[in-house]
C-alpha cells in the first residue's frame, strides 16, 4: 500500500497533524494501535484530571465550548473531547493497527504493521512521550514483600495492598497519587527529588493564564540556553480540582504525608536516602519566587496592577531539621512502592539510526534532520514550552506540517499505485 505520509498515533497530536495535512490536500493515513485517544483510555488512573483549565483545551479547528471554562476535564471528558475532534477531522484512520517496524527504503519509508505494509515519503511519529514508565534500576533490589507499581499500572487506591505506601517522585503525578492514596487511609511517604513548585492560582488568575499572558508558554526550544535540560524538567506540582487547590509538599505534610529525601539506593532491604532534601526544596522555592516575580513585573510593565489581586508570596517548603537517611523496607511498614519517576517514549519499532546512546530521538524541534521526511510531535518542550500540553499541539503541528509540505514539494512526486 502506498500513501504520501503516514501518521503513527491517533491521540490529540496525531489528529492535529491529520487535520493540517488534509487542509493542504496531502494524502496520508493515521495508524493507531488501539482506539482514538488510546493512552487516555487505557493507561491513566481513574481520578486523573487535566492540569490545564478547560478554556485552554484547544486544537487546530476545535476548542472547548462547554459551560465550565475554568474547570478541569476528567478522563472520560478528555476522551469524549478527543473523540469529538476525531469526528471533525475525519482522518483516514486505521485503528487496532500495530506498527511493528519503520525503516528507510531508499528515499522513502517502509511502515510495517500487523495489517499490512505502507510505503510513504514522510512519517510523523505522534506516539506520545509517555509510553513506558521510567523505573530506576534500584527497583530490582526491593524486598519481595514490597509491591512495585507504576502510574501506568495504577488505577485506584483500593487496588493496592493495605499498609504503607512509598511514592517515589513528587512531580504532578507523584503529588496527586500521594494525596489520593493518603486520603484512602494508607500511610504515605514521599521521596523527594527535583520538583517544580507552582501555585494553582496567582493574583486571581489560574497560573496557566499567566504562562500565556507573559509569553512564557510560547518560549521556543531555540531560545533557551540548554534545551536538553529544559526537556527533562519535571512536570509542575499542579492538580486540576473544582476548588482550584494548590497541591505542594506543604499541603501533603499538613495532611500527614511523611517527606524524605531522594531514593538513592536499596541495600539489604534498607532504602538509602539522599541528604539533599533541604537543597531540593530550597531550589524549588526559589524558582517559584522567580516565576511569580516575572509575572509581577509583566503586570507592572503593562500598567495592569489595578486589574488583578496584589502580589503575594508563599511560605517556604517546611522540612524537618534532620530528615532520615534511611528507610527500612523490610520491616513490613511499607507494602507498596509507587514509582512516580516519569515516563519515556517507546521506539522499539523504529529501525532508523536516529537514536542517541540513551535511546532518545535526535531531532531539531521535531524535525529529524538525519532522516529527511521524518517528524516527531508530542514531546516535552518539542518546539515550545507548552508543547506537552494539549493546546501546545496546534502551533507545533503547524510548524511541522509546513516543513513537511516544503520537503514534499522539493522532490519529484512519487507515482502512486
């Protein structure tokens, strides 16, 4: 089978690319291993809500139009939103089609699936950046008495064994799971590494409003000093609730969640904890202060101080004077470890030499320069700071489809079968 472009993945990014390809009359197919929005349907926990408010949920040619713009979509609502978008886009979609191999075939690509083989001149990888959980090698040293769970496996607290839970990682996923599991009655300890502390609301507006207003969300990948570092910054400690609550480490400890340092190793059933807890929290507090100062300065420079609530600062993260340097995992107190340590994309099917020694795709803002005609969308800070959010897909998709169209027009058209 032959087409001009193969889009792999029918999540919101793949559908956005399909919408723009159709607008340019570029022949293409969209291949999806499951159903539309498959990851949202099958690999997220029950209570998860979007971190971004509904008014910010938009894609090319489509936007939220409900009666709760300041609310946060639940999982069923997100799936319904993407389903509606799929009906609007009406892509040339092949669901339940698993891609097993992508290879170069001269100047073209061969995309092998369990339902046939496609030949094409360009490929867009829209498979998301959250396919596989990042579990550190030290997980193998857990005592056999302790269950090991990832956020992809986790659905609800009742699925966990009764007893204490250690949540490793305190980005958006970690704080949300720690909060939910603790509210179920289980004692929770959080292991704190690098994190981004952020208020849900500042000066009367959602924090995501300020990212848009100040232009921070649109900061480009080629405008930052260290884009590799920027792409690995943890997701902010935000939670979408009707009350617009701020869920940070102080909020967790007020509930009774115990806070310890970064998990550095496990030996003979003993968790070895880093002594950097104070430093990690101080750095996060300072970064939040700089963010709020940036917002304050933007408001003043634009003469808008009278239109918003006055500036304020938050209490520093409260840390005990001498945090423990060890935690006995064999005592029976901890029954489960939840590895909220991030995700990574799955490239096991990509047989083109474009990965670095760590298995990361080498690309320039989503353009795989070492393999012309190959594109990537849906990664953190792909082209802009907002790239990993739903609304960030629109600008990224436009840029990449523009480049893709120019690439196609620079070559002699391939005769279709």
